[in-house]
């Protein structure tokens, strides 16, 4: 099942039917601005996806204001958030405002099928902006979404995962 629009933002969730359903195994990945993000072909524990998504879902309710990023180039923004989230040192360390709560900018569940990806989102006055890259790639990619677009797609996929989990628990 896919939620959203691949050319903007989409989440792919699929239950693996060839194994015991009680194991709750399947596939998960993002599509951002037409780019496949994650290893969509690798089987993963969908319960891990649910658990890792809880904090993203929480942050969806509280916003990711990024007005202080308004006039910065993508690379600078990415470096600032990356430094703050992962505690790296360098010229950008501790450069975000104290009330920024940098972890909320990360929308990448820390799961096996997304290893190596860094995906950050923040809200500007006119749109939400996603910056993303795979660790081996040098170029940061970006996507602009309508306010609430990510949250809507994410909520639909999250609810579907809960539905799948409940179905797997009750199946014989």
C-alpha cells in the first residue's frame, strides 16, 4: 500500500505474505520528490517501524518551525541540523536557537531499511521543506510540501501499520 504522491512525498508499507503473519514482517520506504528513499526491497520488522515512528508522530503535533532557516542555503541548513541532532563538532555545532529542539527536524525512523539516510524537515512561512541525502552521496536533495502534507501522509501510513499489526495479531 502506498500513501501520498511519489513526486511529492509518499510512504510505502507492505506486509510480507510469504511468512508467518505473527512475525509482522514487511517492507517500508519513503518517496521524496520522485526519489526512492530507503531499501524498499528489504524485509523488515514492521513493529520496529511503528516503534521508531512514534516520536515522529509526536513531533507532527507540535510542529517544526524553521523561520531561522529562511535565508540560508540548503547545505548550511542541513549541516546545522545534522550537527545539532547527532552532536557532531565543527563550525555549526550548537548554532541552532536553544528552543529549536533539533531532534524534531529528523523525520527518518531509525530502522534497518533506512540506514545511511538523513532526512530533515522544517516549516517555513509558505511551505514545509524536506532536505535529504544518503550518507555516501554528496548532494543534498530537497522537496517543498504544503503545510500539513507530510503529517497527513505519515498519519495515514501509521494508522495502516496499526491496522496491519492488529490484523496479524488476530489471524490464525
